[in-house]
């Protein structure tokens, strides 16, 4: 093991650590690394703070960032490293903004399975390296929707205090520390509590415990190493060690001597204490919302006319909106978002993320394949939405071209018979067009996600959602109304 301050060169990889009593020296490396904790507990000590580690925690370690791991012998975790050259600068900025996250049990189990699957591809280097970037992006995606708080930059007095405490020498008392750092004793205590979550005495004990882990291998004697590390008595050391590591020093020493590779539990077995609901798939929740699209323009007769167009006097003609390209609708998306946020304020954050981090217009282009239909006809977009909701409600395949053409004819005649939409201004038609596309894109993402999840409960939820939002938006109930499919 190289000494503190040296840059270690690790191979880009994904690996699961063995349980045991081994402890790393203070080190850094040029790769980006993340650790995903499966069992046990511990702490990462950094130059400017620390991260507490419990099952379900993901910690990102930036290239060149010095860190020391203190872990209980029963800790197991995934370690993944990748060259920064494989990632863009925005990715690194996102990681730096939220370096520690606590995943939901759903996301933790999914990440564990992904890492397990990827690790089996090591016999194919090209496949392995290609998959590694996906592993990192998937882990970041889960972290960005987790409840882990962003760590703020630390006050210089806090950084200086941590450096002194971890220097390996006898650290001065609180008053002297405050004087060295140029702040009052009361203010230093306040800063430490706010920015580390720990009091000075707790930070001092952690620093002593860190020194113990360095000194113990030299003597092999718990009491000797504890006193050399700065603990006043074995009783104090025993209490601090047990609280921090989760077992007594004697138990730790015994497990450390054995230090053998044990069978690894699945994340599904060890993460029961984390919250279960994932915030990663925003589409499931957003698909339950009815964006302000059709309720203004489509009255109660619209659904009846769509099902039985012969009962109305509508004309089977396009409903033009003056749009030649889907890109022309980009100017309307901020207004669609504003309307959606006003209608569903509780989901404002999810809506912001959906609109800002995803191209809903581009997503719509693949909603139902290519039917040779353009975006200049509002009836085409309404048809697409109804067809997708029908697919989602009934777990049905993509409709055929004749089926789509027949439904399109019904929709055109129904819109014509209602009359309200034909009287709308061109601007109003284009705004409605953008909103219908956004609604369709969100529903499509939810339907695709649930079908690939293998979760029957989730599939049933989206089945109901697809029908309910269609009823709210257009009045069409595809469970009761027999369409052309």
C-alpha cells in the first residue's frame, strides 16, 4: 500500500469486496469511483468531511480525492472505478454536487442486480468496458432521485479543525483549536455541528479511531493501540469503537484475524431498512396526471362520436395546426409545463425534471412507429394518444396501419362534429398540439417502463392509469368503449 499523498492506479473495474478486517490507508486515485454498501457499517473520512456508510448508501469519490475507509468486518460493498475520460464534464459536476446518497430499496436492489450482471462480462473486455459507462450512469440516475442531501462547501475553520484532529498528533482543546482557526469557540462548535453533523468531541473520537486502525497492525494489541491513538482509557475506546463500528473491539479483532471471504448476501436480503419506493421512474407518477389538453376542447359527446362516428355529422378531414415540423413546437413546451405545474402543483418537481432533462418531442416520434403521418394534423396526434392508452390499458400490441387509419377517420369526424376545436385560433391549436404530444410521451415512457419491469403490480397500475388519464383528457374509456382495434 502506498503512503498518503500518492496517487494509486486502479484498474477500471466493478468488484464486490470481501468481508474482513482489512483497512485502507489514506489514498487517492485518478479514476472516478463509487461504492455501494450492501451490509455492515463504516465511514469514509475525507479532507473536508466524512460520509457515514450504512446499507443502501452510494458514495462517489472524485479523481484525486483523498479518502480513508473505516469499516466493520461484516461490511460488504460494490466498488466501481472508471476513467474520467469515459464521462463528460456534466456527469462529473452532477457527482460532485451530490457525493453521497441513500437509495430506496427498489433502486438498491436494481443496482445490485445490474452490478452483478455486469461483473460477469469480464471475459469480454469490449463488452465489459462498454457496459461500465452504463453502470455509472445508471448509478448516478438512481442517486439523483434519492433523498441524500447535497454536501455544502465547508468553512475554512472546519477544514482546518479536521486536518488538525487527523494529523496523528495530540490535538489541542476546543479553545486553542478555535484560536488557531481564527474563530470563537462557540462559533467553531456551531460550524462543526452544522457542516459535519457531529460535535467536536465526536470528531475527535473519530480521528482517534482512525489512528487506532493505523497503529493496531503494528502491535496487534488493542489496549496499546488505543492508548497510542489518544484514547484516555480502554473503557472510552471500547464505547466509541462499539458505537462507530457496530461491534466490540474484541469481536472486531477476532473477525479481522479470520478475514476470510464469506458468501455475499443479495441486496434484497440486507436492505430491508431502506425506504421501498423508488423516485427514479418519474413517468409512473406523471402518467397519472391529466395535462391541460383536451378538457377545454372536447365535450362529453366526443367519446360517443369516436366510438360511433356514423351518429355524427362530422367531416373526415384533417384538423390543421400550421405545423410542418415537430421542432416548431419547442417554443410551446415551456407554456405546457407552466400549465401542468399549475394544474398539479404537488408534482411540480417531477414535471420540471421530465421537461428539462428529456426531449418529449423527440420521444413522441417513436411512440407508435412510422405510419406515414405528419404533425400538421391535430387529429393524428389525438389518434396516437388514444391508441397508446388503449395499448397500455389492455397490454396490447401496436395497432396495424389499417386500424390506425380507421381510428383517425373516427377522430376527425368527432372533432369536426364537436366544433369547438375547429373554432380555436392557430396559436391555441399549436399549444394544444404540444400538450397532447407531452401527454403521449409521458404515457409511452410509463408503459414501456412497466412492461420491462417484470412487476405485475406495476403493470396493473399503469393499465389503470392509462385508461383514467384518457377519460380525464378526452372522455374516452377504452375499457368500456369498443374501438376499432
